[in-house]
């Protein structure tokens, strides 16, 4: 649990968003939590989603695709 909290805690001063997402991808619990967060952030029914810039939306979609791919790969590897 502590590792998951550390993985999902963003380090604003010395880490880019893609670096953060890569760290999240390494921890299965953090990955699930971040995917849920991104789904919520990208939900078009949320008023705040409509206020996000195109750049931010694309950043979130890119992160979501990366994490989904990681989750799918991990699932495929454990199924064999």
C-alpha cells in the first residue's frame, strides 16, 4: 500500500507528467487508481471536463492509453 501511495504521488518539482505516468505504470494498485482518476477526469458529463484545455485533454488521453496498455500486458502475462 505504501508503495502504491508513493507511486501515485506526483513530484511536481523534479518530474514531468510522462515520467510520473511511467512510475504509476510500475505499480498495479497505483495503476488502477490512476486509471479510475483519468476516467473521472475525462468524463464528458463532468462540468470541469468541459473547461479543460485541448492540451490537457490530450495529455490525459495519452496517459490513459499508456496505462491501459500496461494493464493489458500485465494481464496477458499472468494469464499464461
